[in-house]
C-alpha cells in the first residue's frame, strides 16, 4: 500500500533523518528542488524541447538565428515563501537557469527572516539573479511556467493578503486547465508540496471571507516528496493539485508513525478453487423493504452474487413476495415478516453475512437490526435505512454492533449517526490544521466499535484500531458516472458478498470500493446502477480471476 502522511508526520521523518546525520536539511532542499525540475520535464517534454534543442542538448537541427533562439527561450516565474518551501523554490530557480531558462523570482515576506537552509539558497540565487517582492508580480506577464513555492505542507492559516493575487492567476489559468496540462498562452502552474492555501492534512482550503478573493492556487502539477500527503487525496485536494507526482528525496519511512494508506484490493481472495462448491464461498442474506421498495436490495443482492458469494437470499416481507419472485432467477427468496422470522432463518449456520438498509424502511430496520446483529460471528453490512433508523438514538445501534460489522454511510447518514463529528468536519477555522475526513472516520469507527466506510469520491475506510485506508475516485481513477441512483446499494452488496466469502471487514471494504470504481471506469458514460454488477465479470476476467 501507499502511505499517506500528515504534515506533522512528514516533518518528524525529516527531523529524524537530519538528527541522525543521514542527510542535512540543505541536501534535502537540493533534492526537492531537483525533483521539481525533473517533474516539469517529465510532464511537459514537448513544451520544453525547443529550448534544449536551441542549446544543443538534442539532435542537430537547422541553424537558428540568435533572434529565433531568444524567442524559444523559456521563462519561469518562481514565487517563494517565507519558509523552507521558499528555499525549495530558490533551488528550482537556480536549476532552471542552469538549463537555460530566463527566471524571475519573487518573495513573500522578509528575506532576513528566512530559516537557515532557505536563506542559504536565497543567497545562492542572489549571486545569479534578483529577487522582487511578490507584490510586484504581474500575473498577466508572459511566462511558460509558474512555480508556486509560497507555502507547502506547513501552512496553518488563510492568506488574505494573497487572495487577490490568487484570483488574478486563477482568472488566467482556470479555463486552461485541461487534464493537468496548460493550453496555449497559459503558464504551466507547478505547486511545490501542495498548492498554496490548501491544508495538507484535510485537503480543504483555508477561508478568506467574502469578496473577490481566492483561498488557494490551482495547479496543473503538484510535486510531493517522499510520500503523498492526506491533502492530496481528500476533499478539494484532487481539484486543486491537478496531477500529483511523488519524488524520492532519500528518506526512510518512520515505523513509529501511524499513517493512513491508499486502499488496496485483496484480489487473490476473489479466486475460486477447483473442487469447491457453493457453500465454500458463503451464503449472503439481503433484507428487502416492502412492496415497491425492493429494487435497492435486489441491486445489492445481485452485486453480492456477482462478486462470488456462493448463494444469495433475499429476505422479503409477505407483501413484496410476488414482486421479488417475478424479478429474480439466480437469487433465492425467503419470507421474513419481522424480527422473530429473521431469528428463525438465522438458525442456519451456513448464512455467513447479512446486508440491511437498502430500501429497507425505517420501521422495518428498527425491528430487524437487533436480531441481525445478535450473533457476533456473522458479518453484517449496515447501509441507508439501517443507519438512518437510529438517528435519534445512535447509541442503541452502537451497543448492538460487533467487530464483524461494516457501516457504509454517505455524508447525510454520517451526520445523522455522528452529528458532532460531522459538525466538526463542516467547520473551516481560520487556523489549522483543519479537521479531515480521516479524523472523523477514525473517530466514528472507534465509537461504533466496527469498520466504517464513509462514502464519497474520497472514500475513507477505518477500523476501531485506527487502521485507515482511502479509496480515491479521482486523478487517473476518477469515475463521475458513479453519481447515479443505486450505486451505493451496489457497493453495500459487494461488501456483503466479500464478507460472505470470508474476507475480513477492512479487506472487504477496500476490495469492494476498488471493484466498484473499476467497474464504473470500465463501463464509462451512460452508466446506471444495474450496469455495475453486470459489468463485474468483465473486470474479473481482465484480472485473470
């Protein structure tokens, strides 16, 4: 898995490396600047080829006049901040100039107050070029690349005195942001660490208040170091970062740091071995609502079957039996008219996982949930109505849950069960770090005593022990077609099917989230919820499973 760090965790790793004598802070700054320049060339080789050709770095070309060479010379603007991020910027300026660029640098703050290493690189650059105050920068001036080295991961406040500048840069650049690449006439905007104004721990921007101000810059390319940060993948991070690349600067992981991770699927667990029969792969029971409310549960049940559960049964109230019977073939059906009937059905030990919530109805959910959770050895997914039914008394639900459960709330359902955590998450304090979706989901899992999957483009999955994974439907894995009715029911069914097959709650949630997005990405535009489970065999076939 890929680690995701907070700003404090990154600082701790750097501090450990420096104090151990493995590397100096100055050397880390040099490596960071070198990484930014490498990333610029890797991202846009076709844009900067002409300049290198003019310098003789590429294959010989017809002789060019000095005037033509001047026209081809690339111009970079580097905006440097008052901390070590600004020091990285001065390294970038020096290295770009060494490659033949014309470079203009601007500083925010007093150079005399720069940290020691940043001041060294400021002085090195001053031997080569001038530095103007950032207030003198004209966002409309022509340049090929604008490097944002104002504030990195350490930012903990809004930047009202830069809001107008950010707005002017944004007016020029926003319309040209296409697939992390600038169009003609717009500079390539490159952020060092994170775009200035973005909280590196939450992916949210610091507020500036009303008016024509802008809270953060928006980049085409963001260059991170050592590891991704939480802010790159949460909330507004993917929108503001453009494309993120991570450059190695020679640091070791800190084993004492508790990190979050990018979710990874347990794909080998999806195989079916020769000689197995259906009960080797579990029996999932999905509870439906009443007449006219069974579609969501049927979607979940079909998804559980497609992901490999050996058997899937729909537990149906009497009034909906004919409706469900006319709609299913590979699924089975059992009459469940209340809690006592569910308790009788669950006498069958071969039922290994339950799904409650999709289209269930609030009253029916309150009746069935206590019976569904009576056996702590049987896994259960609680979604939709099974969560909202306990909005008035969430503690009653939490007291019934066990470690084999997975809760799958969207933002509204999360707020009903965890109103204090949702309120904290909605706050945008003037100073940070801002509370993140990771913080909220971790605390929710600890409170509920089970795995919580908080849905969204930045789906966060956490366990009561503090393990945390983020499944990201953004950047190269964006799947906007999942914004369709029933997609969440499919996800609940996928988790249920994987639990029935024997995956643990944390692994099942990660694998289901990955398959959910992979199926949507593969199908593409026009997707409706029914397509997700039926497209799953194509995904599994591509995985050779």
